[in-house]
């Protein structure tokens, strides 16, 4: 194990908190005032982490923080004057999550990326719904229901991610080229998918505090940018939030969306590799227990 003196780790923790607070100042402003935001609300509600989780610094497994009694009150730290992460205890409690995370991260890392869905998953979630029936009723749609449905019919649906597909409306599900299930997720997840790359944040959160908070926040920042593109390419009108539409109902918009997918694929790859490295480090620190 490596060791960080109190002066070293407090400086790192302070620097991290300053970074998070600066990046999330707009989030804090809105939360205090109860203001909605179509990107950030999703990230903090769907993924079930709060800004305070992102601001709380952790070094990750295998690092001893000298003279750090304040960490004893936090989950998965052993009692004592120094902060030592309890790798065996963490693995024993979250064995299933760790195994699923490693399996899906490795599968998507090895899969060939595809860039031909054109964001139609978000359209399929509002396909043939009436007024007020969408998941985000406070957001206006850019098209009338019949015109929106015709765009979906003409473009087609090629969604491979179960956690997007499960929110399709009932009439939209038969239109999808695939039928994703939870059981087929490792088979179908691929690194060109926006939701697969947003899920790096999900897995970093579920593996926290075994992974460094800097990595958790890096995955959050990528997920935030991806979600903005995800919603910009949707059928919703986000101009009130300063987000211009990516008009995937047109050839030009579909080309723009695919180019953004390629960029996210490139940027997500090293984060996925880092996460896999920390999972293996965690398992090694816990004595390499078998993952079922």
C-alpha cells in the first residue's frame, strides 16, 4: 500500500472539492431555488448520487491516509487513526455489483462500436404519446405527435441498450431492430452507445469509494456532456435552457450525431480502462475472490 501524509492528502482533498464546487456551482444555484434542468436533473436522480458524493474525496483502494480519523465515520474504512479502505469488506458486501460491473465494462471495451442509431431511443420514449404523458411533461416537443411518429417510422430504431429500450413506449418496442434484455446486456452493450458511455459514471459511483473520486468526477463530467447531446438530439425542445437541437430528423443532423458519438467513444475508452484497472486492483487487495 502507498501512504499519504496528512498534509498531502488534505491538499488533494481540498483541490478536489474546489474543482467540484466550481463545476457544479450552477447545479447548487438551481437546487437551492428548486429550478429544473433537463440534463443535470437526470444525472442526479437517475444515477442516485448527490453533489456532496462527488465532492467527498476518496483516494481509492490501496492508499493509506496517515492521521485521518475523520474517515472512520465513512463507510468501508477500518477503525484507527489512519484511513485504510476495507477491500475484503467492500467486496463481500458488493460482490454481485462488482462482478456485473467488471463483466459489462470488459464486454463493452472489447465490442466493436456502432454509430447508426441516430438517437432515436429518446424519440421512441415519446412515440405516440398524448399531451402530458411524456417522462418530462415540463418540456415541450418539437413536433406534433403524428409528425414525430412519422419521423420514428421513417428513421427506424436500432437501440442496443436495455436501460434505454425499457423506456420505449409499448407501440415503439416492436419497431426496434433488436430486443435488448438485462440478460443480453453484455452481448449487446457497445462503446459507440451514448448510454453505455454514460454508464461509466454509474459504475464508478457503485464502486465508490474503492475507486478514486477524481475518476468518479471525470466520468460524471463526460456523462454530463453526453446527456446534453442525448437531449439535444431528442424530440424535446430545450432552447429555453440554451441547448440547440441536433436535428437527427435530417441527414445533416444524423451525420452530426454520429460524429459526436465517435468523439464520445474516443474519450470514454481511457475512462473505461481506468475503471477496469481499479476493479482488478480492488479484487487483488481483497485476495482475488471469485466473482459469480
